[in-house]
């Protein structure tokens, strides 16, 4: 692990659509099936993800009930399920019917388990009386919850959020195919964070293989090797001890950026793609991987160009690194 030199107080990057690695040349092509079920996903099985957060994960973070929380505090996503991704019904509205959604869930689940995808939510500061907080959603690099640092090229400033102390909007789902669900009536919680970012703000997806091979790559290097999401809206409820959370996040992926980004599924291997010069062999344009998913009216209107909605449910768990440093 590289040494850490500066605080993650200025780091933000998102890992929501991380497409990891590509199959061997002898395997079927590195493509996601279209909505009609054609195509292949390499290592993906097409079986539904369990969507269940890992309740057995140990963390070195203090879990003492009733102890005042000191900030910053960082949580890692341990469950993601795709609630909607693009339009597969032809009505311009986002839905979760595309088979790509299930296959991506399975990829993410594997990458989360292997610490190749580390989405970190940091509460940098909070004023319960004013109902305000500063949040960072970042991409971590590391081998466990106790040694994560923040990927430097996706760094940005902390983002303002609202905080409603004691309010419960979401909770960990008891269903096998979901991560979060609406909080039950009368449920208690530490509180709920809500934040909305403008289209001009970009939150980046970043992940890498065990040997440091990037799973998303921009030929020419004019942008971070990560998937950019815009117009993020999220609501996150922390439990009473503030050790776990559950919530929902929506963002927009611009088609032109998907065309200029090369991604892998499973493991980056295979032949070089002429459109992905300088990127790992086996990667292909992200737009091709999402070829069966159509744009949506909402994100296209927000971004002023062709774009896709993506909505995910998630849960997080507090990790042992409360203030991750920037890798380097």
C-alpha cells in the first residue's frame, strides 16, 4: 500500500457503476446482454445478487452506545442493488428491468467482497442544531476496511448536506434482493442526511484490480480513470449507534462520457481495442457495454444532452479509518 501524505478532507469520488474487468479471449465477448437477453457477461452468472449487507464484518471503529460521535467518521458501502438504470421499456423513464442491472449488481458484489470497489461515505463535520453537515463520497484503495486510502485523481471538496437528527427514512432491508427499504413506522435512528449536487459537480467511480490495473480508463488521460456521475441526489439514514446506514442514491451518466471511457468486466484481459489506446487490454468503450440500455428523459433534461438515470439502494458500515488519507 502506498504511503498516505494528506488528509481526505478534500477528497470525493464515487464508485457506483464500477465495471470490473474483462474475460479471457477464449470466453464470450466482453459485452453485457441487451434487454432481450442476448449477449454474454463473461464471469457474471446472471443470478440475482443477494443484496444482503454483511452483518458479520468486523471493524475497529468504536461501537459504544451512547458515546458522542467525533467527526470525521467514514463508512464503506457493503451492499448495492440497482433499483433503476436507464430505460429498457422505451417510455423514457428509468427502470430496473434491464438485465445489465442484475449483472452489474453481481460484479459489484464480488468487487466489494474483494475490496476492489470501496465506496466511502465520510461525514466530515455536523451541526445537529443547525441541521447541517459536510459529506464526502469517495473511492478507496486498500485490502481491508482498516487500511483504505483515497484515490487522489478523484479528489474534490466536501459537499454540504442537511441532517435531521433522530429522523428515520431508510433501514437495512430484510429482503434477499434489496439493500435498503423505507423505515418502518415508529422506527428510531441516529438521523438522516440528505444532499443534492448540481449537474456541474462530478462524482467519480473508481476501482482497481489486486495488481493495480484500473477497471475504467480514459484514453489519452484527459480525465480521471473513473466513471463520472452528475446531479447526485441521496438520502442516508444512520442507525442509533451511527455504526451502519441505509439509503438510496440517484445520479446521471452522460452518453458522450460513456463513449469516451473504456471499461472491463471481471478481469482486464484479452486483446487491445482500437478505441481504447493506452488502456488495459480487454477494455472496451462503456457505451458498448451498456448498449441495451436507453437514455432517460429526466437526466437528459438535467444535463442538456443524452444521459442515463441510475438509482441504487445501499447500506454502509463504519470502518476503522475515520479520516482516510490520500494515497500517494
